[in-house]
């Protein structure tokens, strides 16, 4: 039986060596561009041949990460970069752009394609959409039952088991770009989820840790266990490698164990407290107290510098002092036990520490002078160097198609708005799962759905004889795209970013990504698209149900929380409004405009009808944002 793969992050050369020398079966790394951790040190493309040689000589596979959205003017550079790492011998590339899968498989024989969690494939219908994919990296919101179902359909599945969790579904977060123009979909997330809202860190997730679930994951048939952390230290990578390597090997030997010393070593290097996440239905996934790493909890200070230790402590160890408004650091220089100075104390001892920390303050151990624990493991057989030739790169030419008709596409959120909007002669989309959905309205199918919900949506469409449907779910698109009597439209959450995406979704009219600027839109040869021009952007889509209805950040901006199907959306604080810009879209060949409206529906529809008929509209735009219209995202 083939063993499950242990996949470790390599944000730089030191982390690479830490992973390889401590038990990785495979590593994933990025070059200087086109990856979702552009803030990591990463590697130069010129380094990759040596990296591959080092890894392969140690029996370790190499996966190169290219998991961001690609603009039209970047496509050739993107594929040329893949060609370089392909010729260097990497075993696989990890991508977000599902439209690129076929071109990669055609141009680069023998190169595996792993589809990133950023692609947002979460049900069996979506997985069938891209059959050439060698491995699917699943959303971290799926339960063990849901993961097992996808494995049973014959798919090779990779699962995150350790590291940072995103508050939003990966690939469906626009909050960083809404706030500051730095896109998580482009590898430059500013981590707004680690900021305060309503005076607490309401969006700051604990770290995922599934080491105790390794037997279950192996028995389920998971192909690879992935450790997150290309921005973390070599010490963290080393500690995770040892902990998971020993746990995996112990299971196959028949006596599964989680080594307590190795667990503490990993926890010491970095953690935000741990959760099993949605894998086991853990509801305690958020840690609202602090967004930074903790280390090992030592205890709470008592009077006169006394503390009862929860962990062992040595002179020279580092500690974090959790003050009310900040965290200070210190190095332990003295420890007293029963009025005698000692060099080390064990858990359970009540000692005196000479540090500046008042009664009631929490202390965490953040570094240790104790040598890290080593493990023994059997390395894989060395992998032969991959030999590849330099075939020419062939990209498909994109046709310059013109839009055949034009019109306003309007999404609404209650039945009265739906009926009133229909009277304006526009196409109106309303949630197909709404109890008051009615015949004659176009359907909206939500973004995140289980297998059963996709099937139920299709049944409801037949019941109501729906002919026009807008969906943000890839599984729904996969199920419906061969139905000739349907006009399909795709929500902007599907991140259509270039002409290749348009060609891939050629049986639908996508609302292209709201992160694109006017200049980006001009670069499209194919204008069979719609552009969002009005409405509050859903900046986050989350499974977490514990949010208040309103979030207020430290600058006073207010973000509304809305429930949609079985998940929740955090809406941008300001409404997008391109009222005075819409004619520029017509000038470049765009003929469809998308309005996502939950207030003043008729008034806003009339604005755009007037503008498109050649009449001016007197509207104050101060209350609106232009979003990415002028500059796009970096």
C-alpha cells in the first residue's frame, strides 16, 4: 500500500532544507512571481534546477506554486515561467486558473497539475469540470464526510492539516483588495481578518491542527497531508515535519502516537491556539483575544512575581507578556524556587520570575534554550532526475468576439424587489432557494453548495421553468452547462480574469472579476461578458456563523453581514457605483452591466437605463466607491 504523502512548505532555502532533512515526502515552493505568497522570500527561477536536484536526490518531490489569477497581459510570461520550472524537472505545478489546465497538460508532457484551494472546487460536480487535473486541493471548510465522498468518486485529494486558516473561503475573499487594493487572489493579502472589528479580533482564526486525525485521514484515502506556512520560520517547518512524520510512520507500524515533546516543539515555534476546524465540526475556530502567535502557555502571574508553571522553564528561555493593550517580550534571567536560584523548573513548580508583569497577566513561552528533539525515519528511495525536452510553447489564440445584445442584469434579495425590477424590463435574478421564488423570475444559485444542494437547485429550476440562471458555484455550472434551453450567467465570485477564462466558460456569460480595472477590461479580446457596476461587493464568504450583523473596524467603517444559503457574506463598507463610467464600458465593447442591489432598486435601475439611452443622470457619487476601476489590483 502506498503511504500517504507528507507535503511541507518551503518559503526559502532554509525552510526547504528543514523540510527535506526532517521527513518531507514532497515540498511546495514559489518562484518570485505568480504565487499566492509573494511576500515570502521564495526562489529565483534560476535556483529551481539545483532545488530539484537536491530534493530528488533525497527522494522528495517538488511542486511549484502558480496559484494566483492572471491578467491578459501576463499570460505569456506566466506560461514561460512554467516552461522554465518544467524543464528544471519539477514534478507538479499548483494553479488557481482552471482554464489553464488543458494548455498545461498539452504543452508540458508528464507535468502534474494540482488545482489550488483558491480555485474553490467543493462538490463532485465541480471536480468533474476539470477531469485532466491530477490532484485537487480542497477547501478547508469541508467536513470529513464531505472529503470522503469526493475521494470515493475516484479523485486524488490533498487536505490541509496544519497552519493558518483563512476566515473566508479561499478564492472568495475580496476584503483585502476592497480595503487597500492588495488582492489575496494575487498573492498580496493584507490580512484584514487579523484586525479588530467591534473592538475584538472577530475574524482571526485559530491555527488548524489535525495531527490527531492522521489515522482517519489515511483510512479515508487522502493522497496528501499539507502543512501551510510558506511565510513561517525554518524552526516551524522542521518541527511540523518531525511531528507529522513520526505520527504518520507510527500509524503504519501499527501503534499510532502523537509525540508530546514534538507537539510542544511545534506549538512553541508558532501557533494561534489550535482547532480541528470544520473537518470535525469544531465551532470554536475563532480566537478573538489576539491575532499573533502564542507559544506555550506558562501560566498567570500572581503577587510578587510568583507563577505556577504549566510548562517547564529554563534560564535563557523567551517569554511573551500579554499586557492589556500589547504583547511584550522578555528573556528569563532568573528563576527562584523556595527562595533559591535555579536554572530550570518543571511544570507544576511555583516559582518567582524577575520580569515586569503584574498580577493577572498571562505569560507564554516563545523560545527555548533546550535542544530540539530529533527523530529517525527512513528516507524515500531517490527519484531519478526528470528528463524533459524544450518543446515550443503553443497558446490558443483568443477570438475577438462582439457582444450580440446588451442589457442590465439585476440581482435582488426579496420578492417585492424582484417583481418591481421585472416591471422595468430588465433581467432579474432571485435566489432559487427562496420560499417565495416565482415563475417568470430568473434564478440565482448561491456560491457555495453541497452535492445535494446542486441537485436540488437543478430540480427547482425545472419546477419553475427557469430559462435564465446566474450562479457562483462551479458545480452548478458543470451540471447545467449542457442544457440547451438555459441561458447561463456566472457570478463575479468565479474570478473570471482573462480571455482564457472566458473561453473555458464559453457556454455562459460571466460577470468578470470586480478586481479588474478599465485598462484590464480593455485588454480582453472577447467582450462576451458582464461587468459589475453597482452594489455592495461580497468581500468575504464564510462558513462561520458566529458573527454579529454589523462589523465596525478601527477606522469607523461599517461592514454589513448577510446570510446567503448555508454561509455568510461580509459586504464592503461602501457600495460600488460606476454611474458616470458606464458609457466607457460601452465604448470598449461591453454590452452587459450587472447590478447587485439590496436597496433603492428601482431608482438605481432607472439611473442606468437613462444613461444607456443617452440621457444624463444627476447623481452624487460621493457615497459610492469606484473600487478597482482606476488602478485595478496589484
